[in-house]
C-alpha cells in the first residue's frame, strides 16, 4: 500500500520542478544571447566581500581554501557585491541607452555538473546558472553595490557574481551589456537547514493527497472483505 502512494507522489515531482522553474524565470521581450554582448563585455570590476571581509577567490571549487569559510543563511552570513564601472561611460550593444543594472549570483561551473536545472544557456532568459538577483536598480553610472544576506534557499555550491545591464530599446528593455570577472569573485555556500521551494511544494502536495490514497485503499479493503 505504501509503494503505490510513494510512486504516485514521486511521479508528481518532475511536474512540480517544471512548474517551479517556469515561475522563477523572468520575462524579457527580446531573446538576447551572451554571445551578442561579447563585444561590449569587460567594462566593470566585480568584487565580493563576506561579512565585511574582502574575498579575492579565483577558484571555482566549493572546498577551495580561498572560498572558506562557506557562507550560510542560518549563520546570518552576509555577502557584499560591488560592480564598479571602469570607464566613464558604458558602451552598450547597439549603443542603446542603459536603464537598469542587475547583480546576479551564478553557479560556478563544477556546481552545475550533472544538474540540468542549473544548466547555463547562451540565451539569457534560458540561462539557469544565475538564479539569484542580488540587486536590480536604475543605472546611474559609477558603481552599484549590494549588501545581501545569504538567502535560505541558496543551496550548497560555489558561486560567482555577474552584472547585467538592460537598455531602453523602443518601448521595451533589452539586455545590452554584461560582465562576470569570474577569476576573482567566487564564494561558496553551505546549507544546513534549508529546503528548496519545489521540495516544500512537493512535500505539501504529497501530504495533501496521502489521505485520499489512504481513504481509497481503505474503501477498497472494506469492499474486498465484503465480497468474501
Ligand atoms: C529564494 O527565495 C526567495 C524568497 O522566498 C524568492 O523570492 C526567490 O525567488 C527564491 N530564489 C530561488 C532561486 O529559489
Ligand atoms: C527608475 O527609473 C524609472 C523610469 O525611468 C522611474 O520611474 C523610477 O522612479 C526610478 N526609480 C528610482 C528608485 O529612481
Ligand atoms: C532591440 O529590439 C529589436 C527589435 O525590437 C531587436 O532586433 C534588437 O536585437 C534589440 N537590440 C538589442 C541590443 O537587444
Ligand atoms: C581576471 O581577469 C581579468 C580580465 O579577464 C584580468 O584583467 C585580470 O588580470 C585577472 N585577474 C587575475 C587575478 O587573474
């Protein structure tokens, strides 16, 4: 009796993951690729600090010494990410007018291995390797900085910071510039207590439908006994 119930619950998991990741993507009108922005890359300096202490890690392994200690939501750890424009003016794809700046946290390459739900994609909207928006703000030149408490849903991994710029393109915004100085902006996280949202949903749904299965099996049991 437990086996069919568990199987039914498990068969729902992929669906829930799809639903959860669809809800997590944000809308962008023009599909832009990183490749299209390659020519205007490299105009920012990115730096990270952990609990106020500068990190300068160029290693993408979770356990790399420069990534220690790993940051943790339960410990109340805080990351500071700064993107400073190197030149005076930002060059953008199509010479469009920069409007918004986004700071993102992206999975380091080894942390995406064998995990399709973290898969990088050249099409920016389909890129699953940068799931956290640390800050989104109006572009005003100069530098953007964010103090960011490590969120509870940040899984154990190594990460790097990425800055993205959106420009006015007609009546819409398009991605028009990005940068990720991966060699110096790694940090790692460890998670003790957190449960990813899809798991919470899956668990809730499974617990909600379990009584129905119980009732159905109970009814069948009673009915079967009556037939004897
Ligand atoms: C993490 O949790 C926050 C707050 O609940 C939510 O807004 C965000 O979308 C989640 N991010 C990911 C990548 O799960
Ligand atoms: C950001 O820019 C938009 C559009 O230009 C404007 O309406 C909004 O007030 C600005 N927000 C801030 C916080 O400056
Ligand atoms: C701006 O929008 C047009 C179509 O509306 C699109 O072809 C073009 O690629 C966009 N520019 C950028 C830099 O994304
Ligand atoms: C990091 O990369 C940038 C540009 O890609 C380069 O200028 C810089 O020297 C590199 N720093 C280190 C420490 O490798």
